[in-house]
C-alpha cells in the first residue's frame, strides 16, 4: 500500500475502535453511587451496596356489600443504609382515586373518594400525628433511625374499592374482586435517589423493596381467596376435597379442576361459616395482592421448573365460566412457566405458584396475574405469557418500573415474541412494531433512557417494542448460548436487589466478554431512527451481490429474502454487528443457479420507518 492508504487505514481503524468503545453518558446521581462504592463498573453490586427491608404483618377484611377494604398492619422496618433516617415516605396507592388528586387515566366520578383513612399511627409504641398525604405519597417524621437499627410502625387503614374504573385493581363483577396496592407501604429508599417520591398517577408502574409478608384476609364465608405467597391455613378454610385436589394438582402434569361448576352450585368449597380468614405468607417479594370470588372455577396443574432439585410450581387459572377462552388459559400459563424455565430465559421459575385471575385488566403482581378475557386465541396466549414473564422482570429483579419501565416491559415484550410461537406455531407476534415504525424519528420519539415518568407520547414505544428490539438484536448478535450466559450473569448478580440501567449494560458486557457500548449508546441513549433500503442488486452469471444501505442512525439486523425465477426462495441474514464500526452499507454476496426475480428487505422485527425502498424487482419482471 502507499503511505497515504496505510495512514488512512490506520485512522479508520482508530475511529472504528473509538466508536465501539465509547463510554455511556451517566447522570450525576448515578455516578455518585459508583463513587460511593454501592455499585461497580463491572456490573456487580459494589462492596458497600445496601437495601432496606420491611416485614409486614397485615390483617385485612373486605365487605362486598360496601366495597370497603379495612385493615391493620404492623411493619418492622430495617435501615440498612449508611444514613440516619428522620423521615419515612409511605406510598398510599388507593389515593389515585382521591378527590382532587392528579391522575393520568380517566376515572369515573362514582369512584372518586375521600381517599385512604389512616388511624392509630404509632412508631415504637408511641402515637404520632396522623400524617397528611400528598397525592399517593405520605411523608412521616419519625424518631431518628440510625444505620442498622429497626423501627416498629403500626397503623389502621380503610378505603372504598373502586367499582366502575378498573385500573389494575378493583371490582370485577358482583362476587369477584382483584385487590392490589391496598395497604400503606414504605417507599424505597435507595443509593441513587434516596426516598422514592414519584407520585402514582395511573400510567407508570411501581418500585418496591423486597419484603416479607404475613397477611390474614377475612371475607364472607362463601368466598375463596387467592394471593401472593403460600396459603398456610388451608385446613381451616377449605373443604377436605378441595385441599386434596390442590395437592393432587401440584404433583400432576395434567390440568385438572380444583373447583368445578358442581362445587360452585353446591356451595361445597369453603368451610361453612359467616366468614373465613385466609392466611398467606410470602418472603422476599416486592408486593402482595389478592383476589376473591364466590362463583369462579379453578383449574390447576404442576410443572417441574428445576430438574436439579425437582422443585415444582403450581399454575392456576381462576375464572368466570361464562368466559370460554379461559378454559384454555391454564394450558397457556403452564406452557409459559415451562418455557421460561427451560427455553427463555432458561431460569428455574422462582415461585411456588402462578395464578392467572379472570379480571378486567392486563397486569402482573408477584405470583398473580389480573387478565381480562379475550375472544382471540393468539391474543390470549400473548397476553398470558407477557404478564407471567414479568415474574422475572420486575419482580425477581426488583426493577424501578416507575422510572425505567423498559427494564421490565421490554423483557416481557421479547418474552412474548419468543414464547408465543412455542405455544402455537401459527403465531407471528409483532406487538408494538407498527407503533414504533410510526413514531420513530418524529419529535415525540425520545431516547429509551428518558425517565418513564416524564413521557407521554413515547411511553408505549419506549417501554415495550424499542427495548424489546434492543434485547432481541443483542440476542441475535451474540447467539443464544452467549446471550443467555450474559443474561444469567446479570440475573445472578442482581436478583433480589435493585439494578439500574448501567448495572444491566455492564453486566451484559461482562457476561458476554464483549464491550457492546456502541449498541447500548445507539439504541438506548441516542436520538435517531431505523431506516434501511436496498441500494443495488447485481448478478453476473451465478455470482450475486445485494447491497443494503443504512439511511437511518439506529442499527437493525439485515434480512433479505431472494426469490428466483424458478420460484425458489432463499433468505440471508446479518446481525447488528455488521454496523458496529459505523458502516453505512453492507454487502451480501452469494451464488445462485437461477436468475434473481425479486429481493425483499426486512423481517418481522426489523424496525424500518420507510419500507418503500425495501423491494427490488428485476427489470425483466
């Protein structure tokens, strides 16, 4: 080579290496956590990492005739931080329905209330002034709580459950209720932002500490209860035959009825009392929810989720028999739990049960799902596996959904894309692709790293398809084996804790043994849009080349389907790695015995804002 060519080559190599290894922008509050040693640039928790803990003992009752939820709770709160706390912030989520509060979703005037009533508030036995709520936040001044010390808090609470507006929780019909976010809880105090004070307005979801729950639920005697955690007093509330069926279902791979229509009509499900109290225990979970019904059927089955320990998970579908689609939901749910354990993310399902309850929403909770019925089978499968996939993200991983919705919804989206066709091979799940292609590159289209609670138009695309595509593209680039190795490294480091985006990026880099900052920066941090087009198609006897041009600024895999004049079709693929060094064109070369008739660029999950230049037709066709 001439010296000019050599210098040009070396300069290009240096630029390409700099592009690939460029650091990610880090806000000051995140950077300070790394400087304090609570987090580590390797992706692992720092030597000084901490998180606080609460042990909840809750007695709650529900009166269907009035929709009144009333309870008492005792909280033992442990301050594991390095700070002395003089204030505790509570989350009072039912105040979403309090008159005068801000809500970002429409609420029926009939559901507006005076909010949660709190009485008998005590700290270490001493009565304290009933604090005022600020929307869904309730800051409480407390005696100084030093690092490593505990505080005992007690209070009574009550409110009226929403009946006409069902936002994740509320009345379903006369005799069925899904009750979540019902108890005042201590907000997260973390090493990034201190107290979580972001108000709940109905769109953004939740951020909770890992806690232990001991919950007693009192309901009328003809109601059954399902909840987060394990039922510890089944003999006190169920008829013996129901208990026998539960035990049988847990051991069986077949789906069976625990409660059938004859049981419902004969009223032979629960112990014959005016009321029953159901006691559930759940350890190291981020939330607690429960459901009640006096007329729902219950199907269940077990599945071995860990071949090493032979541990099994019971999978339930609890539903109104008028909803025909729900007779298949137990099968969809069981298949999801099995595929999550053995295929993707190939991690043993972490909880003892997963209960899908026939409700009026599409929402997840630890060990519980509140899903509306659907007439379309494919949609029912996609909804079921999407919500159950949330078991890993956010619940097992303790993600801050309020600010980083993409860290859980994006995973549920790719989980839905991967698992749905495994349940039904006819499904091609392109959920979210059309909305993203429509918004990409417009002024409403903000980077994924934008805080979720600051978004409006971009909330859906930034939370679901965009991050789902990011994960899918990395999975494709690394291959399943290396991708799962990196993902398992992330899960191992952070399950039961509170990972932030940089912990995820750094863990994936470390687990894969590959610096992927070029992609994280382009796809998650930068503005831009995906746009590819066919630049040229050439064929010289049997030698063919197709040149694909990147007209946008976000890297997307390259997929082309080539149709030849004999009717045969061949597909060619390049992962996002083909754009790693800032390339603007990619050449795909191949041999062919027949003439090219047509070339089509793009696949189901190849985002592209302009598909007009994605088809080439040979001139003589």
